[in-house]
C-alpha cells in the first residue's frame, strides 16, 4: 500500500512522511510499528487460535503472537516489511488482503491494527473480505480512529513522492453499520492506552 518509500524508511534510508491531499504532512510512525505501542498487550490478549495479521508491517504483532504460542501469519504488500517479520521469527507472506489467502474461512482471529481498517479506502468492502476469511466461530479485532472519513494520501521522502492512494478512517459510532454490511456484528468496543478497538463476529 505504501510501497518503496515505506520500505526505504524501514531500512533507515530516509524519514518518510504521510502527505494528505490538503497539503498537511505527518511523520510515518515507523518506530511504533517496529518497537511496540502501549495497548498492544491488551490487544494480543484478545487473540485466540490461528490469527491473521492484515497489514502486518515489520511484524511486531505477528511475532508477539508467535512468542505466545499462537499460530500467526502476517500479510503485507511491502517486501522489506515481510523480510523483517521473517528475520524476527514470524511467519509472513507478501500478499494483498484481496488476493488468495491461505486458510480462508478458517481463521479464528483476524487483526486490523494500527489503522489498517483504512486499507483500500472502503471499510465495508474490507470487512466483507475479513468475514470471508474468518471461521464462523472467529472474531475480527479492529483498531478504530477518532473520526469517520476517507481521503487521498501519499508517501513523501525528500524529493521523492509515491502515488496517491485512497485511505479510510472509521470511528466507534460508524463501525456497527459497516460491520452489518459485511455480515458481522459488534460484540464489544473498548479502549486501552488511548486506543479504541472493536471486536466483530460473524452474524449467526
């Protein structure tokens, strides 16, 4: 999704920023994605059984799950991120969530952490895909934002800029309707370390 600029930043080759369509920029939070965030433990505590980490990045959650003894697979579209996950002892595939995913329909937990509900800029479509990946007794754990909106973003590193891509944000008030469109229902919403999460399960 964020391509070679993200890959270069992970490798320490630059300090990429996220550029919004209105001209605002913000630093790409590589350190958090690599080293852990407050609230991660509470998130991981909710995972049960085989877990798919969508948009796994450098693999901090995928690796942490494996260290807890849970079967875990990370998927990401950035080759260097996948390599980092594997080097740290986690299992990861270079894969888009809408491509063929091993174990589709049998995952007990699917993670969309770190704002990855925004992938593709269409939360209902992404959650429909998640529903197809889940076992009927499974759950999706989704990290939510403070607002619901879509926007265009790109990654910039000095004079280099990536392509614009659509990104979405989803808050606690809107997650129920999006989940319903995907055949999922919200079972709980909670906050931890100023982060907000929702647990979604397939409608019986």
